[in-house]
């Protein structure tokens, strides 16, 4: 039997199971949880950052999949102007792609945007400019934006012209080196890497580029990546931003470049907690299988991931997925989840001091009743649906229309089965409305002449992947 038919039969079985579950619910065999929240809250050091967490459920089924999700909320306080650092000086290194594909409006907009950025910077701020094609050129090391240096930077920007291949690795390496040797305490640092094509010269291996980007974490600055147009590698640009504790932007229209640069500048000014690391002890066979898509490091029976910075008065919600052994009835504990960060170059840490408890039991009705509606609803809409968008994006990009449709159908069946018990109106709307729109997007992508289909595959794959990226990481 073919793979497509097997997936279709599996979806039908899941839909039947959903119907049976709904019948069990309506007859009282299974009861939804009363909405209680298994939440732990801890105040941050000096009132800077609050950390809280909520489980989707505190019971798992014996011999089940053992999956439990935790919503982790990081909230920064709004402190006074001086302490907040609204006038904190900023160091920015812009690493600009000047390969041949940047010719024309892309390069014109890049130059105009950089000139606009210079006008926003004060004499306390510093800017460096690097460009890359076949080779790398340093147009300016980190310079205070004084009147004299402003003229020099403007001249350097206007001298950049496109042509050649895409030696992204060497450009990134040079930009990182400038920041590493020049960033000073009390200043916010950001490297902004811009590319409109695939890395095809020098270091091109994604893992090597990711390791290169991870240097930012050790030196307390971030790497922001900007993908321009339809021909860059969005997975690579996302990976570099994640490894570099920064943010990824999709620049579908060149005129939005100025907006991105200005946003990054303001974010650097308003950063309250930088170099954030979340550490989670893992005991009794518990594993952290996903952290909102961020890369996870494992060391000394701990999982660690780096979710970027937190701005003053900003709150971010991330869903973490844990897997626990279900071979026997037992109790599990998640304890001492800790967020470490820097504020004004001083290390801080805040922990969830009270533990979360999860019980593996054989009574399915008690497992179902332990589901917290609010947290589960948020997990479906922010995490699960976003992961579906990422899967569909990859299938569209690879030309796998049937696989994309199967992924949508499977998601619908699985979520409908649980929602038959939980009864979330928001999840119902997601299944009825959002999935219809998504199916239409897939259908429309593959309709038309081959050349048009190819262009739509690139465009729609990047758009869906970017929506997934922003939603999972609660980037605002």
C-alpha cells in the first residue's frame, strides 16, 4: 500500500477516535478539567524579571507517549528611564550582501536604509560596516557617529556596488571579529547579517556557520539575520539567528529594510535582560524534546537554550515539550528551572523555586481531567499550529503538495480528538477556519504554469516558515 493511502487511512482512524471520544464526553465517561492551573511564579532579582510556568496537564497515561508541555513566561519590568537604559549607547555591525543578485532596487534600498540609520544614531553610538561577495570588505570599523565619522560612513555606504558570488561565511566571520574585539561594557551590541542568496563560496556548511554564530552568546551580543527576496536559505538564516541569540526577519519588500534597521536599533536601546539562558535539570529519564524551536544543548544532566533578549516592559511566552517514561506508574518532578541573564553587565538569575509534579497513571479519565484548558489552548494555537505551518512550508518548498495536505489532515484529526473533550472555541475556530485558509494556500501554490508555481513555492514557503518562527518564539 502506498504512503499516501496509508496516511489517509490513519487520518480516518484518528477521526473515528475523535468521534468516540466526543461521545464518551457527552455521556459522562470522560470529564474535562475544571480549569485549575498548575502554576509556579517567582519574582526576578531586583524586580527586573518575573518568571512563571504552567503545565498543560499534570498526569500522563501509562504506556502512552509521555508528552507534557510547559508554558514558560518571561516578563521584564518597566523601570525608570535611567535604569532602563533608553539612552544606552549601541554598537551595531552591519554585514551586507553585495553579491550580483543584490543589484538594482535591493542595493538602492539597502544604501538608503543605512543612510537613514546613521541619522538616527547619536555620537555615543558606534557603527561598523562590512560587505561581502566573492571577498569581504571592511568599509568601517566601529566608529562613533560624530559629524566627521558620519560623513565617512555616508561615503562608504554610497561606494558599495553589487557583483559576484555569496561568501556569507567570511562576511559573518569578519563582522563577529569586529564586535568581539571592540564591544565595551555598558553598551548593547548587535551584528546584523543581510543576505538575498544561498551561501555558495567559502564556508557554506550550516553547522559550521551555526557554530560560528554561537560566539555571540559568549561575548554578550546578538546576531540578527535579514533574508531578502525569494532566493535565500531561510533555514540557514533562522539557524544563525537562533545560535546567535538574535532574531530573524523576512524582508519580502526591499523598502521595509529601513524599518528593520530602525527596529533593531530601538530594541538594542531598550534591552533590559541580555544573554538569556534557560537551564532545566533533567532527572529520572525526563528529556526536553523541544524548546519553541530554539537549539537545545545538553550538559551535566541539564538542558540549556538561549531565547534571545528581553526588552523593558516586554513579556514573552514559550512552550517547552517534555517527554517522560511511561513504562510504570510513577511520579516525576520538574524543579529548579532557572533563567540567567545580564543587566548592565551584571549577572542575574531567577528560578522557579517550587516544583512541578507529573504523575504517570493508568486511569485515562483522570489524565483527561488534568488538562488545563487555558494552557492547552495556548499551546495548540501558538506551538502546535506553528509547527504545522513549518511542516507545510517545508513540503511546499520541496514540491510535496500531497504531503502538505496530509500534514494538515493529521493535525486536524489529532486536535479534534482532544478538543472534543476540552471544548475550546478558539481551537475549534482554528480547525474550521485557519485550516481552510491553509489548504487554499497549498492549492493555490501549485496552480498555474510551472514558472509561476516555482515562484509561488519560494514565496509561500518563506512566508509560512516566518509566521511559524514568529509565533513559536512569541516575537513581538
